[in-house]
């Protein structure tokens, strides 16, 4: 009985993002998206292309995680972009500040860790 209550409580903390005020949950988009599909998502794709200094092809692939925090105004998106033609991989974190996405380069390890963190 105690174990199931503890499990339920831990799950609730994870889902609400309240574990010590740190970002704990992500949504794993299981399937890679094409850039054409990703471009439908607000202005984040344009920020990535501007940050990389190139226009990505519609058939380039992306995989992304959205990371939430106990502060609802803080959301981050971690994006792995694979350029098919050039064979390059880019790992980028976009942090949303108000209505703007701010991109920075991250290491592959920083991207991959979200596979094991409370994937919903």
C-alpha cells in the first residue's frame, strides 16, 4: 500500500514539475519529424535556421523534446536536427522567454538525457 502511494506521489510531482523546482518532465516525440512538419510549429524552426545560418531542406529530420518547469512561463525545447545531404547533426536548446525562443548549442549528452527523465 505504501509503495503504491509513494509511486503515485512521485508521478504527480513529475507530471506537475514540482520536484525541487527543477524541470523534470518532457514530451518525447517518438517519431522523427521532417523539417516540413516541424515548420508548422510557431516560430521555433525559423529561429533554428537563423541560428545555424542556413535554410534546412524539407526532408531533413528533427527529433525534439519539450521540457516543462514548475514556473509555467518557462518552457524549453531540445531539438536534434539531422541534415540528410550534409550528414551533419545539430543539438540545440530553445528556451522560451515570453514570446521569443532563444537558441543555444548543446552537446548530444545534454539532449539524450531527456530520454530517461519522466518521459510522458
